[in-house]
C-alpha cells in the first residue's frame, strides 16, 4: 500500500518542482532604480535612472516618466558560481527619445545590478537596486 502511494506522490512532487522552476522569473526581470550617484556621460541614465525588464526580455531605460527608451533586448550571457548572472542589454539602433547607452553588460547579484557600457577597461559602472 505504501509503495502504491509513494510512486504517485513522487510523480506529483517532481511535476510541481518542474512547474515552479519554469514559472519563476529571471533574476533581471522587474524594475531597477539608480542606487546613488551615477557616472556622467548619459543625461537620461543618471541619478534618477530606471531599468525595466519584462518577462519577454525587453527592456526600457532612462529617466521616468518622460525620458524613457524602450525596445532593448536582454539576453543571459552567463551564470556565475556565486549566484550572480551576467546579461547583455542592447538596442537594435541608437535611441532618439533619450540619451542612454546603446548596450550594457549587466551583472545581477540578488537585489543589486551593475551595468557597464562596452569599451575600454575601467569603464563606468552604473549601479542599481531592485525597486520596492
């Protein structure tokens, strides 16, 4: 009798574990707000900047509510051993509605996000935290 109940119970547990993992959001999804002073260089990606990433991997960034640029694509590049994940955010063409970077290398570690525009080493690092 125990064996007869154990097999269906195990199957249900595995099914639920698989479903919950599929429905869990990517760590980058959601809204991120600038965390402290930001490096100069992008007027709409400064101290009041936001990054919003939807479940389809599309991002909007800039200064809310009027200087935002949408349509950027976000793709996961790597998952680090410490739990942080690396992403690439890129626009297909430069944004004309806001002065924001056209691409960023992003590292997400829990509720913190660091974004660096590609370029020479020692590039500017923009820091964000997950919005409440």
